[in-house]
């Protein structure tokens, strides 16, 4: 996805990095995201909460470990509107 579209949608640079990571890598743990986007742990968790509040990501448990994934792409369209 074009990062400029995400920027125009009102996402911050950090949110764009995390969204783009999840878009390309699929469901991931917070540790995988932290390594993949090269942001501090607390920052990534804040971004994940922000994206979830916007309805763009969701958190779920898999083998007793929290994982994160993007919600359906239509949610991005809904968020923009």
C-alpha cells in the first residue's frame, strides 16, 4: 500500500510503519513488530493501541501469546470517511 495514502488518511509516521509491517508480514507478536519497525517497545505498544482504537488492528491470543493483525481493509476506508 502506498504510504502516502496512509498519511493522507491521518495516520502518524509510527502508525504507518506498524500498519505497513502488519500488511506485509501478517499476524505478528509485539516482539516481531518491534524488531521489524525499529521503534522502542513502549512506542510500538502505544501505536498498536492507537491503531486498535481506530479500528484498524486487532489483538488476539495464540498459544497464550498476544498477536496483532490488521482488521479488514474496509476498516481503513471507514476510518477515512
